[in-house]
């Protein structure tokens, strides 16, 4: 039976204790803040480990890193300044996220994640249930148009307003009117659309989902037979439509016991909230992946009612 | 069958809806970019920055140049206000000019070519061009001695020179007028910072604002002539002076000679050895004017 919303997480807390029930969330917050901290350590304490910001940076004054969406915009804008360093920096980031799961960026690095997670938490606390319906493919359109505008203006136009780089750069170098954009995202996620920004519109999320689509590090659900349909994971998952194939629905169809959708952010909230320990991080090898259904298939399973969507 | 048609219609409607929404977003972004990408003249890019148009396509807005500037003069533009494109680096000459480090530390770590890595001589940087924009306020034009801009200029004696002009007010003093030479000025802004006025009379402007450009079809006769080594049309005619009989003007030396009796120009009027006489007096005048 689905758990009533007021009792969300109670079972996990009772069974695993506070640290167990928030393990991945705590680790994620530590990672997010540490990365921010490493960038701030230089200007504040004179210890230079990471220099720059997420758009591009220099690790220990030697290893370059370049944000993929920035690189793609440079290509689209016809930039003359692409150097070997730029390409190496881009490839380092690409390879890293192709291995650890592209959208791990969204859950473990991106500073906007804290903003939208907070909005989602408040949404639940205030009992706001209404949400504008935004098609799932919107983020891909956003990504496409970000590149079109870059080509049309011959500049990295998206970086004028990109909430992710605005937030990160703002904290490190000065925010200006960037607060308004962050507040806008917060209000939009809180009042207009559930998981509205990260889960539907952010073009960086779309790009990282493409980069990490073949990653082997996945949320596995080997213990899915123990699932008692409490639906709590659907409530906390930032992309709830990707869960059914990993759970009983997928078991009936003979699908592998793992969340294989590239939209998964590897955030681990499903593992935290599950009192039955259905989920655990693990590896999914290509052999197992062959049986993966398309995202449409998974969404269809939700639509057809074979799996109930979160209340 | 009916169900399939409905879902196709829904699919198309959904697609159209998204396309419409996202196009509106793209239109808004494109229009905003026109304003957001504008660079107000008081914001100056770091040394080696590409032309603004190319810079906006190449700069990742990471701020590594900001970190590497030992004087901390560079900043990243914040969103809003009259700022340059969000996240791009700049400095303001009046409050913090470029100190023109010899090793140009802001450039080497730039992850792209937004700051041109080929620039290794800071005196070749062209961040802008200093312009003595207000001659009414500059105290040198009042005949007062200042020359602070001349003295702080790091390309000393070349980018800013002092030209002497007669002080017509006093009738017997010189005015020491600072003159900027675009051939040498790097646009560092040290002169703008140092200008003693309440509001500076010398300002670094973007080159597009500071420089005029002669029409491409213009040819300066004397330069063309020098290039060719002689007149391009008809041979020069000898200039005729209304000189007293027996006196001749020599083009090459600009001096006046008395003809000797044979009719050739003599050397009687060499001003280095004044001997008196009409030619010497005339030549003395020339000498004094020099």
C-alpha cells in the first residue's frame, strides 16, 4: 500500500536510523559544498586546488576542465579561440561523466540542485500538489535552441542567463542580479511545476543525460522482489517516470533489475527512502543492458496504469 | 484504431506546444543577447582579448584571468545593470588600470584563445586607446604644468609625448600639451587613473570609438611620391621666387645664394659662417625660425 505523504520516510528512519535514511543525501550535499569550497579556497585562503568555476577550471594549475555545454556553444557560435587545452578540458569532463553517469553532475555537483531540492521539499511540506504539465522532451528542445541561439548571435548567449553557471559563478565572483534568476527557479519549482527546472527544462541536464547514457554505474534493484509498493521512492525521485522498469513492472517484463534510463541522476534518494533496501548502487554491464526498454516504454507503462504514478 | 489517432494528435499537439514555448524562450534569449552582449565603453577587456565579437564566442566566463591578475583589477561581469556580457572579464581604468606586467600572467591559463596566447610583449597589447577627450578641462591647456599622464605612462615618451604650444594668454610662456600616439598606446589606463581632475580629462576608449579612419581611396600625394621616388604625373616644375636679381633659392638646402659673376650659385651666403651682406641677413632669419 502506498504510504500517506505525511509518513514519507518514517519506515526508513525507523529501520535504518537517521544516517542510514539520509546517507546519499548527506554525501551529495558534502560533495556539492566541497566542490564549491575547493573553488573558494583559493580566493579566501590562498590555497589553489581548483581555479575558475564550473564553466571551465584548472585543477592544481595543470588539469583543464571545460563544461560540455560551453564547448558545444563555442562550436555553434563558430569560436576562433578553441585551443588544444579547450579540447582536452572538454574531453576530460566528457570521459569522466561518461563513466560515472552523466547526470551525476546534476545530483552531485550542480549548485542549482540544492535550490530545486529545497523547492521540492517545501512543496511537499506545504502540500502543493498542482503542477503544470511540461512534456518530457522539452529539455531536448531547450538544448537544441541553446545551440541555435549561440549560432544566431555568434556568442555564448545561454551563458548570459544560464542559472547553473550564474549560481556557481555568482557565489565565487559576485552575484549581481543573479539572485533574481535563482529565486525565479525556486518559485517556479515550488509553485508552478514539480521538478520543473531540473526534471524538465534544464538543457545541461539533457546534455549530461546524453553523455552518461551508457555509463555502467547505475542504481540497481536486485532486491526488487521485496518491494511492497509503498511508492515512497516515486515521491522523492527527481525523475519518477524512470523507476517502473526497475521495479515489479520490469520484473514482469523480464527487464534487468536496474534504473537504466539516462535521465537517472544517480542521486540515491530511492536507496535512502526504501525501508526494504530494494535499491543499491552497482554496475550494469552492456550484456545486461541489451534488454533495456526505451524511455517511452517506461512512460507508457505508467500511462497504462500497470504501475501507479506517485500520488 | 481511434485510440491511436487520438494519441497521434496528442503527440503532435504536445510537440507543437513545446516547440512554441521553447521558440519563445529562444526568441527572448536572442533579443536579450543583443543588449546583454553590448560592451559599454568604460569597461575594458584584459590584454590580448580578441575583438569583442569573437571574444563573446570564445570566452568561457571562468574567471581564471581574474585569479591570475596579481593586482586584482579584473572582475567578472555580474548579471544586470549596465554590465558587459554576464561573466566576462573586464577592468575599469579610472579605479583600477592594467599595471602591464611584463609576463602578462592573465593570459597563459586562459582555457581558450579568448585571450590571445600569442601576445607575449605587453607593449603590443591594444586594450583600448587613451584619448585626451576634454581639452577644456585639462589644465595643460590652461598653460599650467601637470604632465602627470605623461609621467605615469609605462610606454614612456612614446605613447604620450608633450608638445609645446605658445601660451597666447600670457604671450611669453609655453603650454606642455600631452599628445597620445596610437602607434604605442596599449590602453592600459594608467593615465586615466592618474589624471588629477575630479573627473578625468584623458580616458581610455575602445579603439572603435577612439580612432577615425581615412577613406580607402585616399592617396596622400607626398607619400605616394616618396614611395615612387618621383612625381607620379608630370615632372615638378621649378618654383619661381620673386627674388632680387642675382639671388637664387636652393630647393634642397632651403637657402639663398648670391649668383657669382659666371652666373653659377656661389657659396657666399653660407649661414654657418655669416659674413654680412644681404644673403646672410636673409638666411639668419631662416636659421632663427628653426
